[in-house]
C-alpha cells in the first residue's frame, strides 16, 4: 500500500501561454466498488498522468483492482465526501485534478476534450465542467443532464467543506464547459436507491441545519409535491415512462425525508417544540407470574 504522505507537486502557470504539456491527476474515492471501479479507471487512462484511488476500507477486491491497473492507492478512514476528495488532491502529484466516482465512466468525446486541454496554450478558466447523465431501470435519463465541475487547478481551488453536493469552491470564477458526457452507472436496484436517498437526505438535513435552516410545516406540505412536478414535467422525466414517474416520486420522497429530519433535529435540540404535548404516560412494567414447570412432559399430549 502506498504511504499516505503527499508527493511534491508541479506548479505550471495557468491561464497563460505555455508550450508545456499540462499533467492531470485523476482522483477516485471508493469503498467496496469492485464491480465497477475498473471501468472508471480504464475510461480515464487516455488523459490521466496518474490515477489516485482513496479507499476508505473496502472489504472486497477494490484495492487489488486499482493496484493492478497501476493506480496509486491510499487508505484513509471515511471522513466525508469533501474531506476524502481533498485528501486525494493533496496526494496527487499534479496541480490539475480531475475527479470522478467509482461508478462513473468518461465517454470518448470528453476524454478527447481533456486530452486536448492538456496542450492548449491558452486556458479560459481554472475550472471546467461537464455533463453527467445517470441511469435508472436500464434507461439513460438524458432529459435532464446535470453540469458538474470536475476538473480544477488545486493551486486555485479546493473542494468545498460541505457534507453533500461537494465540488470545487469556484465562487464567481469562470467555469468553462467541456463537450462529452460523464456516464453515471449509479442505479443498482430500488432498495439500494432508497438506502442512498435516506443517507443523502440525512446529510442534506444536517448541512441545512448547520446553515441555520429550521423545520417549516408549509415547506413540508409544498416541497415534496413541487419536487415531483419539477422532475416529472419541468425536467421532462415524463418522457421516460414508469422510470421517470418512479424517480420523480422518489425525489419528492427525498424532500419529505429532509424536512422531517429537520423537524427531528429541532425536537432534539429544542425540547419546547413539543412542549404543548402532554407527557407520555408511563408504561406499566408487566412481569408474568412464574410457575413451576411440570416434572415430566406426557409423551402423548391431549391435542
């Protein structure tokens, strides 16, 4: 296993004319991703000068697969999405960081664009975004492509210190869009998606609470159905049949969970939230009478 000490980095001037080839470090965070991480790594080989995998304690063959594909593998106990990505960027040799998840794959057009960017003498920005399209029930949900900033200069930006929806803290800095697609093979089955929605809504509620948001009954009533309508009609999920209907409903469920978790946090930190509610009566302790067991059990019981 590679020791967890950051290597020296190169520091080419960005945004200026240069004949040097920029070098890109690809960073992947992973845990128990043996079934998909090879595809992610292989899709990044054409443009990556190194691939760094940050493993947070896999119990499967994730580490072995990454090592066999010549990745630099570091272990780091899970400390959150943003912390793991920054941990990986700190250990990367090069200043330009491209990061993906283990269940994502770079298409040929995006790979070509990243390769061309390395020798471009004039860059328009220090951060670049690309389209990501996810799958659900064997359909690519291309009616709502999402733009994600995934390539950045680590001498200029770091990943935002947030619990969920992390990305480079670019602020008002320009972000240039690249052609191509990042395919997200994120759907395993419905049970897995519900588990992940539960986990992400928990992080989302924690983050909102830290930022001062508190439970609001009107928001609980309105946001879940509004989210469904937004996904199904505005974002065009209606084009995807039952898959679009189901996923739109699950996004409404996500918002419902987030709001209820805000309410739960209000109750935990402010007991007066339920002060008007009468005290719960004590539950009587029932102890069944202990009788002496019969000394013998009849061989032919009467039933």
